[in-house]
C-alpha cells in the first residue's frame, strides 16, 4: 500500500469515524582509553542485558480461534523495554484510549529488551511496537514489521550528529572548524572537513548510539577516512567532558555526539560550548522512535490504529498519555523509506545490525 493511499484512507477515517480534536498541548522539556592500530571501524562488544528478579508482566495468551482484536485475543502493544518490566498508568491509559477509539481490544505489554520485541513481532505475539531505528531496521529486514508513524520531539522527526574538538586544538592549528554556528551551516563537504581526523583517535558515546557512533563512523568510512580505535566513554555529555578536560588530546583528539546544544549544558561546565567546538555537522537522518506494525496485523486494523493515534496526539488527554509513556510530542505518517538514509550509512559503517539491537 502506497503512502499516498494510506494518507487518504487515514484522512477519511479520521474525518468521518473519530472525534474531533482540540489544540495540541505543548510538550514538557524533556571510559577508559583504548589504544589501537589505525582502522576504519571499532566493532561493538554487546553488553550483557540485566535480568530482572521481579515477576515479569505476563503476555496475553489468546484463546484458540478467537478473532484478533477481541478480549479473548487482544492486540498487544509493546512498551519501551525496561528491566523492571512494569506497566505504567499512562501506558494503560494509551491502550484504553486506543481501544475506545478503534473498538479493538488493545493491551500494553512490558518487554525486557528490543531483541525480545523483534522476535515477538515475527511470532505474532506483539502487534504494535514503538521502536528506535536499529530495532526497526532489524525487524523490517526480517520481514517482521512495517513502519507506520514517525514520532517528533520538540517538533523534529530526525536528529543529526556533530563532530567536536577542544578549541585549544583549533587555536594550535591542529584542526580547522568547518561549521558556522550562527547559520547552522557547514562550510565544506564531509571529505574536506573530516579528512583532518585521519589517524586521530575519537571519543564515541557507546557502541549502540546512532548519532554518537554509527552515523559518524559511517560518514568517515564513506569518505575513506581511517581513524584509530575510539574510546567509548558512555554518554553524549561525557564526550564533551572528555574533550573539555583534555586539550592536549591524550584521551582522544575528536568526538561525536547528538547535534543538540543541550549536550554542552549537560556536560556541567558553564563554558563548555566555548571550550569544545563543533567542527562539522551531519544531515539530520536519524529517526526518533517510530510506530511499527507486525506483518501479521491486517491492513484495516493498521488504518484504524493509525487514525486513532493521530487523533490522540492532538487531544489534551491523548497527548499527555503518549508524552508520559513515550516522551514524544507529535506523530506523522511514515513508511520504510524514512529510514533509507540511515540504512545506507549503517552499511557504510561496516557494523552488524543484529549486534546493535539489545
């Protein structure tokens, strides 16, 4: 089904079958050094997932032969994984509002990991999932799920990455800045701006971060720029801290983080934005969490649920429940092509998609 056709059908369903919505409510604000040889990729070592000692939230067991979407065989909506596997009141509210708007029985489920959600989508045990980009890409690659909606955070549906250095290394002419903070524009193409990082050591956030590792690594590799093995310092603000505290480049000579000014504030230094500067910024190509449907979910149910979510995000009650459960402020139609730019640079990174999902 094409995105245009889906848009038309959703518009008809929303206009004719669902209640009108009031004005949108405003959202609430939301390592050690590793030396190594010159190389183009630093393969992640997946960390062990913590196992909860609490009794997990049971997943509904459908009655044999019961139609999907009934109380005997409800549609299951996966929540954001957590080791506690608890279902919040806001998540229950999201499911209840969806059920009321669609006439379908929809229940929330608390998984322990995104790997579990991907498997459950393929087995038909989960039908609606709110997925970050890598779990979605894996689920789609396995033909387990299809994209339906993109989420927005503070009005944006995509995020970018930025390359950072300590300003002292700019003053010493070790590095050159190719980014104009006044206009938010780059002053050179990636190959010219990032070539100066060849043979240098980066500070990455963590091995699973799209903007703090995978995307910048993919761009470096795409342009044939080989760096030393990076140090994973576990956090975007920690990258800024590492560069701030190390003007000589002992730990790392450059770093990459999410392109967001809040990162400098989170670093905890009043002058962080002056002492650590942006050298170059990528295009915004990393989606926030998106809504995906299991391949087994019928089209008519997909349309009904999509319409209901688009209405909910515009109502005060629905927006509050979705914001509290998923930390979003908006929803918009999307399909698999929304992920193509990230998919291309993931391939350039040389990393295994399955190792990025936990």
